């Protein structure tokens, strides 16, 4: 003998607790009841009495335009969107009420949950007690927090790496480039194929400053020299301190001896001005030797450094405080 299972009858309030996003339709497709969360989505607009099919656009399966087509999809997942809430997608399932008295639809947000919670200010109370939506949101937020922290950490690590690399290429006293940075810039210039010049500068009478006023005064002078060299060169130039009072300037794209002499003489003139330190004048000058890449058939770093150095010594021997340009040897075409 077949055992009959009595139907389950729920009051509207109880149905709302189990399914706070449900919608109950009468046989004509009008909404006769809904859950509190569903009503909350629409704010002040009361849903009971509204035409369900005018209020919602049923996207999938296609052809859901009335109660007859909805009954043909009983138990199947449907996707819909409220016409007044175009950014809030919903999905759910429809089941008939006993006695052909209409249908009940239980809806949820699906993958749009996170956006919907933020847009409609939903809380744990807006979901069924068995719904894991809020717990899933906590997981997503925790993951987002961890990912943001990892991103921030990576940015800090990258910043630390950049700072360490910058420090490795910087002269700590003057803030200019160091010999390593100069070598790297020179290799780029040599492989770049363009013309460039090397300016080797040595301070005259710097030892006297250290001997008479002390190393603190000498450090002050070096920092002032660095300011002058930075101010008299372009941002694209590499200004490096390569020794105690020795500096080298790499000038990419410059090969005109006349223009280079003007720049070098301007630097000599600036550095001939007394530098004040604790009320006393520090008097120095500068000697400069120049080498230009266009003077070579195939320039190399060692050769250009050596020739700029030789030009510097020529400036020293000429009385200091002057500039000399390396002149390539004159070759004869005579047999």
C-alpha cells in the first residue's frame, strides 16, 4: 500500500526565514509575496501586486515570457535580471504551488554576490541561516587582504632593490655616480654607436684645503664641486667621482671640440671661485682633459680613459686651471 506523504505547509514568515529572496506568483504571474531580502533590493517600491514578467527580464533559458513557459521549466536553473537593477544579476529555480495556485521562485545572486552585497548594503541577516554567502565573503576579503599585503610587500621589496641598486652606483659623499656607474654608462655609449666625450677633471690645491682646514672642509668642498658639475651638465650626462678629488663626466651625443671646450672652461671658471667653509675661503681650481670618441676608428674604454688622463696631465703641466683636448696623432698618407 502506497504511503502518502502529507504536503509541507509554511506560513509566509517561515518561508521568508528559509528563503529570504523568494518570490511567490499567482497563476497570472503577479507577485503575491516575497522575502525580505528581495524586497530590500527594490527599496521603497512594494513588490506584492507587481507583474513579475514586467519587473524581471528572464534571460536564460530563452522564451520565458509567461507562466506557461515558466511551468515548462520547473526545477531548471533560470537566469534573470531586474529591469530596475541592471547591474544585479540573479539566478534561481521555480516550483509550482499545490493545486496549481501559482509558483514560488527561490533566487540568489550567484557570482554577482560580492558586488550585490556592496551595492545593496546587505548583511548576514539578509541571507538564510544555512547560506554560506557571508562566510564566503569573509574568505574573499581575507584573500584580498592577503593579496594586497603581498602586493605591498612586493612593492616594498622592489623599492628596496631599486634603492640598493641606486646606492651601489652612487658616491656616498657627493651623491654623484661612482666608478661602477661610470663604467656601465661608458659601455652603453660604446655599444650605442653614437658619438660622446669623456671629460677627466682633477682639483688643483685640494690637498692644501685638507692640510690647513681639515677633512671636514675637504668633504664640504667636494660636495660643492659636485653641485657645480651637476649644474653645468645635462641630465643625460653621467657625472662620476672616481677618486678622492677626481671626477669624470661622460657627455653622450657631444663630439664638437669647440662646444666641449666652452663647457669645460665654464666649469673651470666656476670652480675657481672661493668656497666658503666656516667663515674661511677654500681656494681651489680645476684642470680638465678631454677625449672625443670621433677621434678614434674604434674607441675603447681603456684607450679613451688613458687619452683623457694624458690630456689632464697636459693641462696640469700648462699651469693648472685650464683645459686640454686630446689630439689624435697625425698619420701621413705618403708611402
